[in-house]
C-alpha cells in the first residue's frame, strides 16, 4: 500500500511532504516510547519537537531530486527485466512515497547529528530555541532532581540523539515502532523493504558522517589549522552526507544506471563542499535572525573551518603578527569589538574572497555536470535552481 501523503509536484514542495511523513511516523513512534515509561515518552516527544521545529530539509530535497533524475533517465534499465534484487516487490523504489520515506529518515539522522553537535560545541541555541541538552537541563532543575543538572542534560540529549538515529534506521527500512506488523490482525499497510543497493548506500552514509564528525573533533583537539584538514572533514561530514549520498539514495531507489549515479555523486560532492563553505561564512558573518545561531559562533567555539585555515595561511604568509592576532581571537567569548576585529582580518587577508571564488568554481563544476546528465529537462531546471540556492544561501 502506498502512502496517502500527497506527492510533491516540485522540489519546493518536498519539505512539506517530508514533514507530513515525519508526523505520521511520530504518531506511532512516540506513543510506543511512552509505553516504556512516561519519562521516556516525554524525551521522545522532545525529539519530535526538535525535528519538527524547522530546518532547511535540504537532504530530503536532494534525495527526491535524485529519485526524479533516476526516473527520467533515458538509459534507465528496463523495469520488466529481472534486476536480481531479490525483492518480493520489484516496484519498491519506483513509487514517490519510497523517496519521501528515505528523505524523512535523513531528517532523523540530521536530528541526531545536530543534537550531538550542539553538545560537542557547547551551544545554547539552535534555530533560535534552546538546544536539547539545555532543555533537559532546565527540566532537571524544574523537577528538583538530585545531581548536576548540566550533566543530566548532556546525558539525556546524547540518548535523545541516539533515539533519533535508531528511528532513522527504523523509518528508512519501513519499520514503524508501535504500528501493527503486516501479518498482524488489522494491519493496513504493506512492508516495503529497501532494495539492497539503497541499503548499502545508506549504511555507507552513516559511517561517513560519523567518521567526518570524529575527524572534526580530532582536528580541534590536535590544533590542526590547515584548510586541507577542514576539507577532509567537509568531504565526509557534509558533502557526502548532505548532497552526494542523498542524490545517490534517490537515484538508486529509482533504479538509475551506474553512470548516472556516478554523475550525481560528482555533482553532490561539489555542491556539498560549496554548501559547507557557505556555512563557514555564515558562521562568522551571518545574521542571527536568519541563521538561528549567534553571530561569530564558529570563532567563539574555535571551529577549524576552511575559512579559518585559509585566513591563517594567508596571514602567516604576509603578516605573521596578524596571524597570531587571529589565533588569539578564536576559541573564547568575544565582545563586539573583538568579533569585528576577527572579521576584518578574515576579509583583509583575502580569505573571504578565496572562499567565495571556491564556491563559485564548485557551483560551476556541478552545473556543467548537471547540464550533460541524462535526466529530464524539468528536473534539470529545478535542480539547477536548487544548486544556486545551496551555494548562495543566506541562512
């Protein structure tokens, strides 16, 4: 049985459709958690609120775009031919509802990553709201529980992030906590297992994003200032996970050929790096009202971004004293004057201009590959527009 959720007519409609898919999932998953204990249900409810409170939903958009690319490929393998997938239902992946399910599962992976990122970065706000570990901390204080409230908040949020990741696997593999199984009396849905190639891509993506996150914290701990180290993190933590793998997941769902999958991975890699480079700029120069995070947060947290690595390299090459001054301004709270000074250094040494040029070059490479891809003209035009927005976003 396919989903009753309206199928998006365009990529712009994907976020709303994915949110509807998520709400349907939460309608059974949160009550199932509540059956364990009310406090577990309350924590699950906070995960639900976190996921539904906003976000760009960029990963589901790219997954759905990949699916449409695969469905419009002229060289797509004949569906009537035996595909060797071993699936009981060879139509799985050919229905848009499957692409939305994968997209919704990606949002749960993202929830896990953000919840844990906020703990690692000691962040107090996310999208203009208290971070989840701060919410748990506040509830500990309100309940007058024993022990350290901040430590409780961190421990509870780690488990909440783990729950989001577990739910992501449940959803992507079409297991719904609390819902009747296909064989149960009164079941009104049919289980739709992922094709093996899609499951393998999903598994690779999970390892890559966690590996990228680990590289990120090691770079900070080791003091690796190089832009090369930052790019290595971006390749796995952002490029693969944000754009390349979602495009590939969608394309493989649709049964796309290997040449098209490879093309979409190249496009996704370049757009993913451009996305993160723009994020680096927004982390220093962004408007908090639009980004939902304090301006200059990346400098305060000492985040080893490509922007920072580029600035330090250029400063050390031209004026070592300027490089030393910049080092003194990262990894600690900054007043307005200090933040302004750090920003001026990033601009004056040419780091901002170099990053902007890199973004434009990456976007150009992605668009050139997109122009020659064997896909339908409509999805080519929509994906081109999304690529521009990805590289030149303001939040």
